[in-house]
C-alpha cells in the first residue's frame, strides 16, 4: 500500500508541476488519470489529498512568494480535476442505490396490490372447499373427496401465504400498532404450547416446557408474541422426526429474558444461515412433502421481536438440531408516587 501511495505521489507531483508550468490540457488529463489510478488501486480521497498537499508544498518552495497565490489557484483547479473520477464513482453508486430502492418499492407495491386482490376470492374458495369436504353439499365419491381435500389443503396454504405477506408489510411500514403492556411470560408460554400442540401432533411431535419458567414480565403485545412463538414452535415441529419433542424454555439473564425453542431436526445448512430471516427464504427441502412453510414466519418474527426492543437468533448443528431464541428486556414495576401511573 505504501509503495502504491509513493508511486501515486510521484506521478501526481510531476503532473502538477507540468500544469503550473503551463502544460495546459495535457496536464489536466494527467490529473484525471491520477484520480483514476487512485480508484483502481483502492486508494481513497484522503490518500490523493495527501499527495496533492505534499506536491503543492514542494512546488511552492521552488517558486518566489509573489507566485504563490496564482500557483495555489491553479493547483486547486488541478486537484478538482483529479477528484472527478471519485465524484463520478459516487454518483454511479448513488444511482445504483436509488434504482435498488425504486425496484424494491415497486416490488412491495406489486405484492401488496396482488395480495389484496387475491385475499377475498381466495378466502371464499377456501371456505367453499371446506364446506364441501365436510359433507355440507352431500356425500362425495372417495376419489372426488381425495382431490377436494388436496385442493382444500393447498388453498389453506395460499390463504396463509397471502395473509402473512400483508402482515409483514404492515408490520414493517408501522401500519400495525402494537398493543404493548406488561405480560406474564410463564402464562404466555403455557398458552403457546396449548395453542400449537394439535399442529405438532399432526407430525407425531410433542411440545413440552423444559424446566420451570421464571416468574418474570416482559413489555410486549401478547398476541404478537404468541405469533412469534407459534412460528418458532411450528417450524420446529415441521422439521422434527416423528416421536420427537420440541422443547420450549425461558431463562433469566441480566436485564433480559431469553426464550428458546429447540428441535432435533436436520439442522440448518451452513450456506443458508445468512439468509434465514429473509422473506421467502427456505433451505433445500429436507422435510417430507406436506411440511413446507411459507418462508415468511421467521421474517415476521424478526420484525415483531425487534419492534418490541428485542433481538432474535439461532444456533444450529447439522444432523443434531436447531435452537431459535429471542430476548426481550425484563419489565419491572417502578415505585409510583401518589396519583401517578405505572410505566
């Protein structure tokens, strides 16, 4: 790096001397080239400014004092020309960022419009299929029932996907206001087990509390926190082998409460881990057909936990299983003066 800076400094000084000596446009082209060379060599504006400052000091030392003002003005023009490649590079980067933001905005708008347009007819189709499958329209031949049950399950998945797309967009944009209040964590964990045990049972998997939950409160929206727990528990159940147990536990940390959901599934592939919380991110199929999710549950969970002032993460070992966890600040009731309110 120092050799490249020294080489840049020598080339820049020679070009600056030529420009101050009246070399004109040819010297300005050398200034521009010096800036291009600095960019190519991964040198920044600071390195170029250092080379300019040293070259200017050396040149001024060779000139009589009455020439200093003119030389300084000409040197400023020269330096501006040398900075042109950096300015163009920044302008290109800004343009790329603006284009990326525009495309992201268009994509979100498109998904939102399509989701809203699909929601009503899909809900109607799903409801009608449910009535037919339950025999409300009369008895069906076995083969017809089998095909309708497949259609019903697929419609259920698409309705859930549309609802989750709308959900995550509203959460990220702040359109959904969270009903935040102190919540007893132990009761919430018990409620989440009860709410999701039937789903897990469909895969011959149990959900159980691992140890006694600490008697703590967190400041949260209970419905949204139950949604996070449902996403994590259902994911764990889908990836667990039949007969296994998904463990749910909470531990108290200094100022925080950590909630963990552990499974004994196949684990998360190393190459997929960086994308685990992205929308629609799903690893290569490692579960039997019929266990696929929408790819949005973890994204939604991350948005909710972060809006509650917490953080979410995971540890995984391929072939051994995965533990997802989230942490939230522990809530303490403060002493309240007479006539005051609790926080």
